[in-house]
C-alpha cells in the first residue's frame, strides 16, 4: 500500500542549531514533493517545491533534498529560531498532479 | 491581492444533518481543492475543481460533493453527517497553467464538530 512517513511526530532543538526533518514514501512515483508549514489553528503555508529531477533546493535558511532512489526527502532549517516552531508537512503529488498526499507532519519546537 | 477565505470558521452540527462550507479562492486562481484534516493528521485530499468541473477525487464517499462557480469560488457539501466527519476542512487554490508544479494556497479552514 502507499505510505508517506515523516520520521517523528515531534522534534525539539535549541536555537541556532540545524533542524532536519525526514519524509519517506513507498509505492509512489511522484513528479515532485512539497513542504508546508502549519501553525496551530491555521491552514498550511507553502515553503518549497522540489521536482523529481532536482537533488537539492534552497530558500534562505531552508534546504530540501530529494532522493528518488531512497524515496526520501530531507528538510533542513539552519540557524533555527523559536519562530520556526510549527508543524512541517511533506506532500507528494498524485492523480497526475491534481491531488496532494500529505504526511502526518513533524512538530518542531525550537527553544531559546 | 486577496488570499483564500473560508466561511464559517466554526460550525457545530448533529449526526445526520447536512452542511455547506464555502471558499473564495485567491485572486486569479482557477483551481480549488478541498482537504479534510483530522486532529493530529495531515490533510487528506477530498476533491479538486478546475473551471467548474471535478478534476480529481480522493477516497471519500458520494455524500461529499462540491461545486465551483464561474468566479472560481467553491462549496463543499456533506450530507448525512457522521461523528467521524468532525475535522478541519481546508480549501486550497492554485493557478493551473497547464503545469502540475503549482503550489497550493490554503485558507484558514472551517472547524466542523459533529455531535
């Protein structure tokens, strides 16, 4: 069966460190993968999209990698800040791109 | 530029009732998707509308139905509500320019509680 797994439900790190979140999938062949941030009581906010033929993408303090052989994406936040505390969701495309299939998310807590 | 808006923000219904949730897409966006997010879970795809036609559907029963209007706003209707329908319902709009690689812009959601 198809599955998307995000490595842990919760991740606690200290301010200034790099947070690394993992997204693994099975029985999918996505054309791309997206990462979203969700704050409590709010809708997800798009962060980054990486295509199947891209290995890495960066945006400010964020970096995403995509390994279609390992069926895994890593999401890094460098120099983390308390304001980065949120739930981070990975999502794959399905149904020729009409649907996004989300993982359960990883809740990141950055302490000062 | 106006973002995605949803109404109402909260709703309480009883089992067996019907509910209609509304969504206004971001200016210039012609595609609307609906998602259901249960507590502690990721959003689950319900369906997508593109130019007023259903363009894809997730694993939801027919009592979940939708509409998209000429101004690209959308409705989600759920009939015969069940307790398990209690969730945050999210609407997302995107601009389908013939490419699959479009980010989705989410609204704040409607919190539905079924008693």
